C-alpha cells in the first residue's frame, strides 16, 4: 500500500504540480524567468522542506503527532494552498496581459490560430482602451489572420474616433478598395474629426473619380477638414485640380487673417511630396510677422524642394517663439543646413551669438562625416564659449556614431586637440597670474570675480577637450567627481587623470585640480607655459584694451575699466579708448553694450575725459 501510494503520488501529484508551476513561469518576463525559477526550485523548495521538518520536530517534542494536531495543521496548510492557488490564478492573467501590452513577450510567441487565443483577441478588439485594440490588431497582423480585414472594416465604420482612425489607417494598407468605400461614407459625418480622417484616407486609397467629392469637402468650415481635403486633392486630382489647389494656397497665403495663412503653411506641409505644387509662397510665410504663421511654415519645410527657404529659416532662430520650429526645419534638412553652420562659425557676428549656438546644436543633431569635419575644424574657435559648444557637440557626435562609421574624436586631429588644450592652459596661466597680482586689492573684487568665472570656463573647456581624446563617458564621470564636495572623490579623479593622461594632456591637470590657491596653481602652470611678469596696473590695462586679442570678453573689459578708475596712480586717460570700445576681431559680441555703458558711468563720476571724447559721446547718445 505504501509503495502504491508513493507511485501514485509521483505520477499524479508531482506530475501535475510540476506542469502547473512550469506554466506559471511563462507569465514572468524573459530576463526574470530563469532567476525566478532558480530561486523557487533552488532556494524556496529546500527552505520549505526544512521548515516543514522543523515544524514536525517541534510538534513531536510538544503536543505530539498523534491525535488531531497533525490533521489540523495539515488542513491549515491545504487552506493556505487553496488561497495561494486562487491568487496565482488571478494574477497570472493580469500579468500575462500586461506583458503582452508592454511587448515583454516575443511577438512570435503570440499565436492567434487556436480557439482560446482568438477569443482573447476578440475581447481585446471590443475594449474601450485603444492600447488593447492596437495589441489585438498587431497580433492579427503578425499572424496574417484571414479575418483581419473584416475586423478592420467593422472598427473603421463604428466606435470611438481614435479606434476608427487606427483601423482605417491600417485598412488603407490591407485593402485600399474597402478603405475607400468606408471613407466615402464618412465624408458627410457630423463629426469634423471623422470627416478629416475620411477625406485623408480617400486621398490615399481613392481614385480620380473621388476628386469632385474631395473638392466639395474642401469648402468645409473646419480647418482640419480643409487641410485633409487639400492634401487629398494633390494625391488623386488631375492637373486642373492641382491648378485649383495652387490658387487656393496662394489665396490663403496672402490673406489678412492669420488663421488662413497658418492653413496655407499646413497645406504646403501636407503636400511636401508633390512636385507640381508651387512652394515659393513658403518664403513669405516663414518671414511672417505672426509667429504662429511662421511656425506652421517652418513645419512645412521639406528639402531639397525648399532649400531656398533655409536662409529665411535661419533668421527665425533669433526669435524665441520660432526658434524651436526653425531648429527642427534645419535638422530635417540634414547636410543642406551645414553651410550656414560654417558661415556662422567662420564669420564673427554673421548671425549673432544665440543663432550661432543653435546652429552648432543643429550640426550636433545632423551628425555624419560632414558635420563632424565642420565641428573638428572649429575646435579652437576664438570665441571660447562657442568653442566649448563645438567640443561638446563633437563629443556627442562621437558617442552616438555607429561602429561602422569613423569615430568623431579620432577624426579630430591630434594637432587640433593639442592646440586647443595648450591655448586654454596658456590663457589659464594669464588669468591666474592676474588673480595673483590683484590679490588683496579690495577695489579689484569685480575683476577678480570675473577672472574666477573665466577659470571655471577654462575647466569646462579642458574637460571637453579631454573627452574628445578619452571618450565623453569617462570624462563626465571624472567631472562629476571633481565637482563633488568630498576630497575622496577629488583624489580618485586626479589619480585616474594622472595615470591616464600623457604628453600635452597632462598640462590640463594644472587647470582641473580643485582646492588649489592661485599662487600654487600658477607654479604648476609654469611647468608647461610662461606668463609675462607685469604689475597690477599693466594687467588691468591689458584686459581693458586687449591688444593681443587674448581676453575676448566684453565683461572682463568692463570690469577692468571699473578697476582702472579706482587704482591709485593709474592714468585712466592714457587708456586707448578706441581699442576698448571697438573690441578685437575675435572678441565676443557685446549686444548689451556693457563696455560703453561702463565708460558712461565712469564719466559721470569723473571729470570729462579729453581724449577721444567725441567717440564716447557718440556711443552714449546711441
């Protein structure tokens, strides 16, 4: 009897239990399935057996295993097993459906041919949640089920607007004739969204016989319906209809109502692939005074057909309301927008600082060999802020480049990287030397603060330069450690840099090391570069006039002017104010005119300056 019971237990109990537990693992996502099974069978089952043995030993030592104690405890365990079984049964279906929605399971595993699974798909099709409907349609499409077209036909003709749009768009690809038939019935629907959806589908699946009906819908009061009808007309209409559409676009583009000009831009965007449409009015729409009109026109830019519009799109980068749409238009134009990036980087003041910064970001998004070459050639841009953006963009292009394309950081020649790094180290030595000379002089506090900001910029530039050589990921980690408050992170970062860097790169350590005084930092920098020995007055004069084109920042010049007016025994009138006001060719632009405003404030607190007074008066008046 014992042997028969054991055999029956192994055959029936263990066999069904293992099958049920094995099926339960299928509701767990793939990456977690093996871990769950290993934990249950390798850890959970032995612990459960051991716990059961401990309970039996405790019972035998206390109440004993005779009588009703053991059956009672066994009944409690069985009751708990029933509760767990019900919870697992409920959670299995919920978790399995969640995995299907999130595409955790491989689509190949979803079979729609069996009766049970097809019933599940039918229930999903009847759901009010669009995600369930899409899941069911994806499963039917993957299985190439013969009832797919019938379900799409039913969904496209009734139900929620979003579900109808989803089904109609799919039906256009599966059975265009049936989609066109449903779309014709929807042209007269009272819901403007369904009319727009229907005329759009008719443009894709209809024929030239549908042109009169589409032309009639083009007179609809709703702008979305008008837009869909115009696009559909360009798709199914004949030459005469195209001429009519062209006249309609021109009329809308020259309308006094901004709403109609916006509609003209949207129609041109929808007809981007139609070569028969004259798109010359797009230039005027891009330059429209209404930013909403300009944004609609920028969204319609489609190259190479609209390559002449890109020059007008550049000017919209300077305006906050249209900058985002202009950037998108230039990024869509890919390499065709790169000549403007070259002009902005090579011609100081061609477009202004904000436009140049956005063009650098365009080159970063466009990527590719040509954009990489442009960014590489301007790693040592004379405007240090723009040069930092160029380095950052080049490092990002390198990080996103595919393994099959040349590495952007490798494309940036060692000579360009070395030159940029050495120039930054040399400028850092000049800045630190100026801080040392001005130390302890209270009136020089504004200039010292500006010089410390300059050191911060140079640190970021050195890190960006090193990221071109050693990868953005590693250098970003080092930058995070250097910016932390704890000295332990500083030590680890500096040790990594000391071990990794060699040659010219090691000079950057003198700029990056945190917590070092100006005197000690100047001594470290002296190992790599030299700085001129000057007095405090000579440094202030040098920064204000910038004869050597080394400082290149209006804010530094303005702070130097303030210090010069406060320095004892400094002949303020001896400053070459023509140089101060004109700036240097490579200097950053001064859109806020901080330098002439500072001079004007100094003149109000001092006696009139005899030299170059006419020049200053002209600046003040303007």
